[in-house]
């Protein structure tokens, strides 16, 4: 008995969603509790950002080889192998006793997880034209749902089972993904798969590694060892030039890559990079604000972080409905509206104080969800509308390479930003942490009245904790002020491009 086309279409959409959301769920789990993961493996912010860099490096190489792997092994076999690699990486990262073990696990996850986003999106492109709009909605909703469930599930897992559960928490969702891979159409290996020169991968890996290392080490080495940074930058440029030269001359499918040399596509990649960098930086800093600075418990913090993505799902559905009815505003107007939402979000967040409640934060985080969904959907429309079907797979591979590098860069830059601002504000606040400062004596006197059973030594410990909390809070507010300026800069670029049209 054959299944109806309607049920087959629904099963295919479900399969696309089950594949698409995995990477976003795992990253949401880990970014939510970066501090707890660092404490569990004895790592600092630098090692945690190195794990993000290792994931991105391996993901970039896997993405660049995505089409080659599909043509050589077949789409289904490639996807199933990627799921197994992702599971292996999760097991290794969760069992790690040191930063090196965690970094190794995340690197293996990058090799597997890179395939999910691209494979799911390419399956949407293979849907019948009448179903493609619905496929895009299911694909986008799955990504946002994975991002929303990451912190929501992470708060519960962390409190109940510890940080290792954040790595292993994705494992129950992998058997359904293997089942989903069998539902997708089987595309066998190509009779003549593409051929790439092996040396090009080496130079690509070197270029991406040096870029990530520069981003991470710039604040530490700029004044102490500027010659190292200059040498690394020069080596990165040379590596990229050698990669481009080898690929242009010797890749068998180089003609398809040439179709991507369009200004609109390159501007779209820039927009993607900005959005993913901001989203990953927010995901890193928001848990510090809610847990360390505002003192919310882990489940409440996870719920708050998921609100942005749940709001993004609503904004995305609204925008998709307007698109399907032909009533959506123009791309430029939508992008400007999303920049306004980002500016309002940053401005309101920068005005928080230590007494901010859940209700106020919830309302502000809705704005962040609106920015994410509207900006990314508009950028996606403008980026791929002029790409020829023959080049779509390569265009999406390249876009996802940019995504991985931007996410890793966002974590690294946010880590460096928080370290630098924390050190600055802690030192400034510590100037008043002395017996000569009237603020210090007043605070100590107040604690003596409120906590009479504690000794002065214990009261000093309470004040030291409050000092660290205040430094973290002010540093987070600095980040949100920076987001306001970034939003204004993006809006200015859009208006300048309009004037140049």
C-alpha cells in the first residue's frame, strides 16, 4: 500500500526539521552554560573560545567538502555518517577531564554537525515549487526551536545532572535524526564526482585558523608581541591566496563557483556575518547577565534566554504569512526595521540595573527575537534570489562557511570584550574597596546591621562578591551600548546603499 503524496510531503518536512535543528540545539546548550563548562574542565575563557574555534575550523573544512562528499558517497550515507560523528564528538566532549579533551570533542562534532544545516536547506530546494515556501517555514522554525530549547533544556539539565549533561543532552535526539535521514530522497553517488586538489584544503584550513587565532589573540598580543600578529596576518593572506589559486586552476567544478561572483551575493554574506556574530555574542553574554549579574537561578535564566528565539518564531511566522500573501514590505524597509529593533533592544538592555525583574527582561528580549528573524530572513531573500540553480549548493556551502566563522568569532570577541571590561570596571570599583572610602564603610556598617551573626571577615567576603557582580553587570551593559552603535552603523550602511542605487 503506497502512502499518499500529502503524507509523504509531511514526512519529508518533518525529516528536514529533525535534521536542521540539531546543531543549533547543541550550541544553545553549551553557550548557555559556558561558565559552568569552563569550571567543569578547568578552563578559562580563552580555552572555551578555542573549543569554538576548533569546531569552526573542522566545520569549515567539512562544509567546503560537502558537495564532494555527497557526490562521492551519496546524500543519505553522508548524512548518516555525519550524525554518527556528531554523537561521537558529544560523548568525547562530555567525558572530558581537561580543556584538551573538550576541544577534541568539539572538533569532531564540527566535522559532523556542519552537514545538518546545509543538507536540510538543500532538501528544501529540492521540494516541489508549490511546497517550497512551506518547506522554508518549517526549516526556519526548526532552527529557532533548536536555539530556544537549548537554554531552556540546558537550565534543567545543568541543575539536575551537571555540565556533562549539556554535551550528552543532544544524544536522545540523534536516533530520530537517523530515522529522518532515511526519509529523505536517496541521491546516489555521482558517476563523475567533483575533484579538488588536496593542497587547497590545507591552505584553506591554515587561512581560517590564522583568522580565528588573530581574533582571539589580538587583545593579548597587540602591545606585547605585535610582530607575531603581523606575521600571522601576512601568513593568513598568503594561505588564502594560495587556496584561491589552486582551487581556480585545478578544481573540476570551478565553473559553478564562478557563478557566485555577484555583488548582491557578497553583500548578503556580509549581512549573514553581522547577524550570526551578534547572535553568538549575545548567547555568550546573556547568561552572564542573568545568572552572575542579576542572580537568577538556572531554570529561570534558561527560560529568559529562550524567549528571544520563541519571539523570533512568531516574528518569522508573521513575516512568512505576509510574504505568501504578497503583502510583505520591501527588503530594505524590513532590514531597517530590524536594525531599529536591535537599537531599541540594546538601548533598553543598557539601562538595566541590579533590580531588573523577569517581566521587564522578557519584554526587552522580544525585541531581540524580532531583530534576529526579520534580519536573517531579509538577508536570505536578497542573497539567493539571483543565484542560478546550478550554483545554489555551492552558494549555500559558502554561506555556511561564513556562518561558522562568524559564530566562532562572536564567541571569541565576546569573551575578550568581557575580560577587558571586567578587568577595567573591577579595578575602578576596587579603588573604593578600602577603609578610607566612605562607601565601603557605609556598606560594611549596613551589613553589620543586616547580618549580625557574621564576622567582619565573612562580611568582607560578601562585599567582594558584590564587587564582582557589579563589575559583571556594568560590563554587560557596555556590550549592549555597543550593540546600539552597531545597529545605527548597519542602518547607515543601508541608507547609503539606497542613496547609491
